[in-house]
């Protein structure tokens, strides 16, 4: 069986992938994404116990609970923040773009415009009735409320694209654990999963960055192993997964880094909601309404959150306390 070093050495001979890595390395946000990932990857999640069956098992929810949960979330947000865009009306209006496919790997919300200006929109969802898929529906539906989908315009800052969707998931899990109390423990488990999954995403992003740097000659396998021995040692399964994706032509390096700050901001919005539901709902609608025309720094400043580094440092420093608080919600 080929070793990790053997596999990476083989990848260095893949000219197409090496050229792609050179392109990724030229991305202006690369160093910042690595810095953010580096700040998070040191968080220890080894003691967090998860029951993923509560989150991912199909048919956990009845069809009526699935539908009620999605609709009621947007109804509640609208009732708390009644000015601005009508989320429930948009939910109704955008239903015509929805297609359900039980075999898709990842739900998505897409919009494209051809050379003649014709716009094509689609919201592809899974038919699973798991708690996780209910959140995916809310996530993709939130994308469809944003200007990039409604008006087919690119946001001025792609870094802000996942801010409203991450906030929707945390808010929905908090709201629905009260609206569907028979499933409360599952929504609580989901929030713990989001926390751990974000740390795993940071590890994947560090691994991706190091692979990119090896491909561009900026680092060697030995220097990476020296710098990140602890990260690699704890996440060999993630390294193997990323290499397998690359070998199968499916890897997009640093993609997961785009979710790290949004998830940390989602915690801030969720906390705001717990303290003052109206303010939390207003913050979420603000992210939807201004997601297209504000830069990330402007959004964070408008919400009074400081810099992205401030947000991530608070997120990392409060991680253990936050897990205990989530567990105490049960």
C-alpha cells in the first residue's frame, strides 16, 4: 500500500493538479484562510461525544414535522423582524425552483446566466427526513433569499456568501428544539455536531493549504510533517480523504475554509437571539438583505463583531464552555 509520502510525490508529477494549486496559491484570501484555520485547528474535540444517528438517520422526522419545521422557522423570524424582506413569501415564491433527488450527495442552490442574459435557477434538495437534511433545506432556502439568486448578481465579496446560511442553521436548531420538543435532543446533538465539524473543516483547510504549498514548492513533505505533526497525527483520516478526492479528480482545495468564519458568526447571531430574539432575527435578516453588496469587514463591523480574527479567537477560546452550555440545554 502506498504511503502518504508516496501519494503526494505522485501528485507532484500531475502537471494539471500542480498548475491548479499554483492558481489556488495566488488567491488573495489564501494566507488569511490558512491563518484562520490555524487558529481553530488547535481546539481539542476529542472529548466531545456525538450520537450521529440522531442527526443523520433517514425518516427521523415525519413528513409533517419536516414541512412544519422549515415553514415555522421562517414564520417566527418574520414575526420577530417584520420589516424588510418577507421570508415566508420568498419561501412560497421560490418553491417553483425546487427539485428533490434522494440520491444527491450534497443539496445545492444554483443560478446561472448565459451569454444572451437568460437566467436559470434551481434548488436541489435531498428527500431524506433526517434532522440534518431539514437544516440543509433551510440552508439552501436561505441562499435562495439572497440577491445572488433572486437577481442573478454576484456578491461583491464571496467571503460573505455563507454568512446568512450558517446563521440560519444555528437559529433554526435553537428555535425548532422548542417548536418540536419531541425532537429537542436531536437538535441539541446537531449543534454539537456543527461545533465539531467546524474544527474538522479547519483541519481539512490546513491539510489543503499544505498540499497546495508542497505542490508549488513552497514547502516540502518533511517541513510540513515537522510543522503540523500534531494536526496530521490527529487527522490522518482527513488527510487520506483529501488525497483520495484529489486522486479521483474531485478535490477543490481550501473550499471548506469558506465556512469557518460564517459558523463563528452564526454563534454570535444565535447568542444575540437567545438574549433578545428580535435582535437575533434582525441580524439574520440583515445578513440576507446585505449579503450581496457589503464586504465581509463591513458586515462584521455593522454587527459590532470586530475583525474576522476577533470572531475566530472568541469562537476558539469559548469552545469548551459552549459545548457544556449546549449539553446543559437538554
